[in-house]
């Protein structure tokens, strides 16, 4: 099947982006060297649906260097960078994605990469796995397993697994320490504010930021907001996380109370209608809303559009919705992922760790998939540790090592 992209002539720009990423991804670069020699994916087809920008593109090239046949699409209609997609096609990989695709086109792209009969699935949010189980069941027999990148995707997988519907092993990449400790906290924290700041060109210091959700991503967003000089309010449903937020120095309250106070609102929960019609009516004139969760339903955009008396573009990637009370709310990129729809996603060095986990987990599936008896599995400890050890080396740092006596003291005789 031929690739489906916006314009192959955009490839030179995408090649520059990928080259820049490669220069700053030490882990992936060494894996590319290793894979080029050992070819762990020879004869394997990999279907990948991840936000299609330069870091993802380099992961695809690393897997291809290991012998994989790559079939690539995006995981969000607004996060695909057309020049990066073109660069991958020029490099000989198959891509079905373009920026701004309709829901129908997005589904068609997912179908295209699944129709080839993948052996490994690399997913971000669960769309590949969901469609494989609903529309391509006859191809499930060829799937060794897959890897899931996000919290949202893992929640979907856990639901399928509880209901007995998950039919092949999936590695919970998001739950690896070298993924969520760094990607979700430091990567999301920085990239969300990169997207907000480049899109709004407004100061954050002295303003009130409401962060919905205090998981690892929410922690990162709140920490960076505090560093920019904002007063931060956290909304939560989990009492333990709420206490943690209080002890981290943040205000905690329900969204119904926070709605009237915020200048910026950032949703990062993975849930539906976290900010709803009642909340919109309480907000200040000019309040800025954006989403850093996977899907565009955390801010009830359908409800906001329905209740607005008028709407207008206020600035590139900012739509203003005027309500019956005369106040206008500004929404960044229609509630899509602000760090990707309004920016370039996580920093390269952070995604280097996350995608090293992806690549090594895919290799683990090729080597051990037939032995796995459970459908949802953690990233093997040796994979997590290998990434950490390699990263420390590239950071130029050393750590202590247990003496034989210390090891026996802690763990007894082995």
C-alpha cells in the first residue's frame, strides 16, 4: 500500500528536525547502532500510532534499522507534522497521516497500518489496539504483542483485560519508572508551558493557574507553573493525591470553586468533561483553557460551542467563545493536546528515555512473546534498569555500588 501524506516535497524540513533529535537522543542513537548489527526485528511488521513528530520519527528509524517493516500513523489529528511524515516516506518507511485530518481520515489511517497484519503494535492512547479487536480480529493471530505509551491507553487496556477482551500481551510502557518519572513529570511540565507560552505570548507570573489532576503529568505542569511565578490551584478526585498537592504547597479545591479564580486552566486527567458548562459560566472574561490529557473531551468543547452566542479566532491556535453573560473564554487549539497541537511535544532528551523503553520492550516481545501468559505486563525490570544505567553514563554521573557484604546484609545469601 502506498503512503498517504500531505506533500513529499516537505521532506527536507522534516529531515532537519529528525537530525536535530538524533543529535540529542544518546540512548536511541546507541540502540540504533546495536539494532543495526543484531537485527532483532527482522521479518517483523510493526504498526505504530504515536504523535507523529521528530522524536517519534527517529524511533521509527531506529526500529527500521533493527530490521522492522514500519507502518506508521499519528495518534492525534492535530499533532502530525507533515514535513516529518514526508521525511519518513523519503527514507523508505510507510506512513498514513497528515495534520488536520478529519475523524474519518484518522480512522482510515489507523485501518491502513493495521491492514498489513502487524506482529508488534506500538500504541499511544489505545486506538490501534481497539480497532484491531473490533475490525481486524482475523489478524490477531499474527500479533505477538504490543506496547502502550500513555496513562489513558493503559486505562483502556485494563478495562479490556477486566472484561476478558484483550487477546494479546501489552507492555505498560507508561508505568516504567524511566517513563513516567521523567516523561510525564518533566516532559509534560515543560512542553505544556512551551505550548501555552508560544501560543498566547502572555505572562504567567502573578496569575492563577488551575491544574485539573495531580498525577505525574499534573505534578509537572503545576511545578512549572509555580516556577513561572503563578499561584497554583489543584483539582482532584483522589484524596491521597489531594493531600500530596497540599503538602507540595498548592491550593486544593473542587473545579466548581476554582472556576471563578483561574486565569489559566490546564486539564490533565484522562477523564471526560472535567470542565463543564457550569464551570464556563463562572470563569473570568479572558480565561484561557487548554488540555494536556490525551483526548479533547476533558474540556467539554461540544457544550461550550453549544452555549456560546458567538465565536471568533483571537490569534493563531486560539478560539474565543463569547457566552450569554458577555464573557469570552479563550481555548487553545480546540482542546487538543496543547503541548503537541501548539508545540513540538516533549524535549528530545526526555523522549529519548521513553522511546528507548519502547524499543527495548518491543525487542523483549520478539524474544519472549510466546512465553507470556498474562495479557498486561509491566516493563521488565532489566529493561528499565538498562535505560537508567545508559542514561546516567551519558549524563556523566556515577553512583555507588553495593559491596558483597552490603548486598548480603540487605538481601541475604543469594
